[in-house]
C-alpha cells in the first residue's frame, strides 16, 4: 500500500501472498548488502546526496509496512517501546508500549487522557508503592540495538494534534548509547557530555569533577550527547522580540509565532554561569557561540536576520540555553538550538520530510538541520571551539555511537505569570508553566480565557480518538568511503557494551524486579489461528490454514509448500531469517534469537519469486 494512502476495500489474499513473497525475497537480498535496510524501501531511495554532493548509501531503514507489529521489549530487533513513567522535563505522562503500533504503513504513537497506574519497589522499606498519571503516550527507541556514528538521518512524518493548539510535544531525536531516556541514573554525569580533554583551567577542572567518565581519571572522556531533530511546539503563542531584553534595534519589530519546531545540539560542558545568557534574554556579545549571535547569525543558513522574511523563518531559541547538570561544582550543559516556523500542513498531511546530517570530527565535524532540502542552520566544530570561556573546556561535535528515539509527551503549555485569574489560583509558575494540567479536572479550567486551549486539547486526546504522531519512514545514510561512518552500538574506539553490563541496574526500570535492561527477542511462539497471523510468509498455496509444519529441505527441493512462517498447533513458527513472537522482525542485532536450519538452501526461491511476482502483478491489475 502506498504511504499515506487509504483504501476502504480489503486487499485480496492473493495480492497479500504476492506482497509477502516480494518482501521475503527482497529481504533476503537486502540483508546481504545491509542487514538493517527494510526490503520495502524503494530502490530510488537507496542513495542520497549529502554535503558537498558526496554520495551517501542507505544503511538503515524502517518503512513500517507490516501491520500490527509489536514493540514490547522482546518482540522487535530494531525498536523497543517503553513501559514506564516519563521522568525528565516535568513529565506527566506514562509511556505504554500498547500506544506504539503500526497502521496503514506508518509507525503510530498515540496520546490520550487515559489513566495509568503502576507499582515501584522501594528497597529502603521493602514494599511496593502504587502511582498513577492521567495521560498515556508512547516512546520507542533503538537503544542498544541499532546505533551509528555519522551520517544523514531522514524522517517522513505527520504531527499529532492541531497546529494552533498547544499541549503536545512530539519529538524525534538521537542520544549517545551510554544513556537511556527517562532512566535518570544512566544519564547522571553522562548526558549530554561530548568532551575528551584533561585541562588545567578552573572550568576544565570543574568539568572533570562533573563528567562521570573523564579523560583525566579514565583516559578518555565519554558521554551521551543529544541531537534533537524535531521538537514540535504547536500553539498560537507569538513571540514579540521588542519585549525581549537585549534585542538590537533592527530586530525589535520582528516576531516569530508558533507552531514552531526546535532543532538542537545538546552538549557538555556548557558555558560558565558568569558568562552565559539567561532565558528569555537575547545573548550579548561574548555570552554565546559567536556564529549563533545575535538573533540570526551566519549559522542560520548564512542569511542573518533576513531569514525571518523567507518562507521558512528561523531564529535562535532564546527559551533554551541549557541547564545546570552538576550542582557542586556548578556545571552547565549548552543547548545550541534554533526555532523555525512550520504550518498546518505538518499536522494535516503526510510526507513531511526533515533531514539532519551529522559528521563527527573535532576539527571538521558538523551538524546540519534541513527542512526537506532546505538548510535551517548548521553547527560546526569551529563554532564550538570559538565559544566564550577557557580553550581547554569546550565540547566537540558528537563522536559517540548514537541511537534513534521517537515519542510524544506533554509540553509547551505556556502561561503568563501576571495573568490575574491564573495568579489568583496560583496556576502559573514563575517560569511561565501551568501548574494544573489535567484537562479533565474542572479546577484546571477555572480561567477559560487562559486555559481554553487545555479544554480543547482534551477533545484531541480522547481515548476513543487519541492524537497520533505518524511516522511514514525512518532512513539513515552513510558514506561508505568514510572510515568515521560506522554502524554499531559498541564500536572498538568508544565501547558501551561492557559499561552497560557492569551498570545494568542504571538502565532498568524497577531493577529490583527486572534484572536485565532488554530481553532477547522471542523466536516465534505467538498465538495464532492461521498462517496469516504469523507475519511475513512466502507461499504458492493461497490457503492460509494452519497445522502443517514446514520441512525446509523438502520445500526448497520443490517437494512441498514454501512458507516463510506458519501457524503450527496454535503457535507461530518462524523461518531462519525472521524472529519475534509473530515472525515480523528480521534476524539482526545482538538481541535476535534465531534458529539456523542446518543444510538448508533456497535454490528454487528465485524461480518461485519470479512466478509469484508475475501472478501477483496480473492479479493486482485485475483487482485494481
């Protein structure tokens, strides 16, 4: 089915067989070129042009074409959906793996006002305690499964909710593999460090004390930097720069309104507190990264302030310069971030494409953010070197292996502390955030002029019609000729496997109950009624009846039916190249449990594939 298309009529079983055959054969072929490339990715998308017109090759893709994939821990070799409460950024949602699914060729992350309860064990008391939250959503990551170093990342998507209604925070971002999102013990002293020096300045000494794995103490500085590709901010708030401190005369009459998307690089160590700017003020000269100063420096596509008048205006994110990540000594992290406008199309239509190109390197590295093919802004290694402060205490372009994250959570629910009604009920914090956030609680809606959007949001996240963040595809490209472009979560130069094993409890929710961060993907065994329930299969026989276990050797010699998976005695049985309870996940990565079939070969698959393709095309032509 074409991406974004919808058909009311059910597809023919014969066309399903042809499609399964096509995918299975292509899947085996593509696995030889790159184990992580989805067979459904169009051939024309296997290469793209990067910076300087260099040719980049597809090394990972997920088109999410297989219906009803499960991302529960132990079900998928690429992704894992979380089952735990969100923690950072004052999160008020519970991440539920059932809110992450595949439908109509998209990865779908749902968000709803649906109560969630869970228990946590307290080792100090030896008891379990119950907790609850009123919002549920989803987060899915490739943590410790698929990672890469350097390349171009491309995502096609449709945002949840409404463009002019705040409250949701859909995001697509990358983290270094040494940290796991919402697992705060894993991030302490690790996020978002990108620093490998042993300096002597006061700033460098403080950085050494704050970095968990430092160059001075451990011989190599390590961490988990963050690249935020999409952080969407829906709503109707308008930022008038004439109300912001330290705005130059030329810029005072400009404004940048939501909906916005923030694209950022988060790194440590940050600029010292006695130098750095503070939100919402604009940075003064000498307070921030020179090429991001003033409001629209050279980094913003080289246009300066004139970019505010083009079709994709962007501006320094003066609402986020970073935060304190270590109190004594006080050490900050820096958020090099730009806000850029987008419109209703991102919420109403499919196929919105954003790209980010990342090249590691302390001298010539960079991160470049694109809306489609249009450059939003870039961050270079020189920019990091030239920031204010000591020359031995600056971060570098990320060198750690990084993984992918997709989520929707609560956010961007701004308010004005001087609002008379909100002030009377103490409903707005000094930082401009609502303190009463349950859209189903009448007490949170007592100021309709200021919280009307909150009541409207409840309609968008009704459990019967949840908001949906839909991802058409995710693709990653690399330059095969560049030795700095690598695939893997445990590269020899920057290993992570042993550290995670030695500190497993930091990467596990309720570690007194669950003793491993990730479980090995189950090889078959899912409950089924027909072969159709068992994922991808290849069959000349259109009958989906269960009960016949595959004899691979007989099948390949032409003495029996060929199926890639089957339903035997009510349980799915997977072929060698597929795994998961319902055989929907390719056998790739460290967490895949796959059974090898001794002596099995597939000499007739090519012939059978061609026959099935011809039959499928004829049937498809007749059906359409």
